């Protein structure tokens, strides 16, 4: 999947990756790639500014901690971030339902 | 594990960034950690050292593109820090000056002779400038948080820098106006009290320092990383 197509969804993907867990930057990148079956083709360096943006918005918080013998910045969702994730999931379901109704193959557009 | 390519990448990235030293250091530390993790993952998959490093750097993204995104974040962070300083320092500075004035001079009506009504108008307006400028900075900070995910980061950084400059400009204009008005009405008032002269000089040092910070905000927001 191309970076341009992902850019608008990166925040939501990061929020979903951090749902219920605390991860450092590279672990987030690995979780994103595993979750997408390796289909996410995004420069990994773009994840860090996106995490800072989410931190600025109050959706994630970060702390420096020692993981695997190295000092790393780890991120977790705040309650505002959890609410934002729920809203993103709800909006995504609504979006896919509408688009699927048209492109999904059962609608009148597919039959035309 | 060798780190030649990683070192080169991090050094190149660092040379392109401008902002708070701590923020730049944090971002570069995180970058190095991420690249080291990626190299280790590639080594575990059986790649040799050079290929693992090259692959990690390629996956991280072209340094110019990554630097542009990092710089936008650094500029917003610098803008937020400057706006916070403005929101806190300006009212404190004004309160300290007013307290000094009450202590060393007392109420204005007891200082020198009567003054024209236009002078009092300028004096009252100047009294409000610090509060207005701090209010502008505070509102910008709140809006910045609300719009953090909705507005382009580079645009947000430029807005923050412009608002910081505007806030400082409001305070400068207020202070220049009252100094000019006092000079016009009775120049003796400007040199009548040494402690207040020192307090006013201190105020100007703070204003110039805040102005330099606001200008650096703009530089961070407009630099091509």
C-alpha cells in the first residue's frame, strides 16, 4: 500500500496499535507491519513525527524507560486517545459500509 | 555491530534540524534506536551487516523528507514553548513593574503634576497590552492543541511563530507609546526615579529576549530542512 494512501490514516493506525499496550517506536513500526501482513509501505521515519503530533493533541503520552537494556521512549494512549480511537473506528466502519454498498459488488452500480 | 551508515544518517539528519536542543537530541536518540533495532531485526533474518544497515536506512526514509517532517514538529514544539513563556512571563513582568511603581512612586496622581487626558488613555492602553498579548498566546496554545491533528504541522508552526511575534509586537508598541507620550508630556518623569528606571530597563531586556525567541520560532518554522 502506497505512503500517500496511508498518510491520512496514519494517526488512526498508530492509535489502534497502541490500544491496550505501551510500546517503543520500533515496536510500534513492527506491530504496524505485522498487523498489515507487511502491506504497509511507509517510510518508518514518518512514524516519529506522527507520534509527536498525537502527543501534542493529548492522545498519547511518552516516557523514557529502559527496554532490553537500552533507554527508549515508550508511548501509550491517554483516555482522550482512547476516545479518539473509538471515534476513528466508528467513522471507519461507517465509511467502509457506505463505500462497500457502492463498490462491493451487490449494489446497482456493480450490476450496471 | 558496526554503525557507520547509521551514524552518517543520524549526523546528516541532525545537521538539518533547528529547534530546542533537548527536543532535537530526543528525536535523534529515538532515530538511532529505531535504526539499530531495524539492523538487529535484519541481522536476525540472515542479512549481512552492510546490507542490514543499508536496508534499515532505506526503510527509514530519504533523509531530506524525514528532516522536513521532523523540522515541522520541532518548529511547533518551539512555538508552543515560546507561547507558554509569553502567557506566563508577560503578566508576571507587568505585575512586578506595577508593584515596584506602587512601592517606589505610589499612585500616578501623586507623581508630578496633572497630565492630559490623552496621556491617561495611552497609559491605560499600555497597562492592558501585557494582558492582551498573554491572552493571545494562551488562546493560540489552546487552539493549537485542538487543531493539532487537523491542521498541517508546518502551517501550525508558522501560525504559532506569527502569533508569538504579534504578541511581542503588541507589548513593544505599548511600551514605546507610553515612553513617547511621557517624553512629550514631561521628560523629567523618565529619569525621576532610579529604581523605576532599573525596573523599566529590566522590562526591556525581557521584551527583547522574548522578541528574539519569537524570531527564532519563525526561523524554525520557515527553514528548509
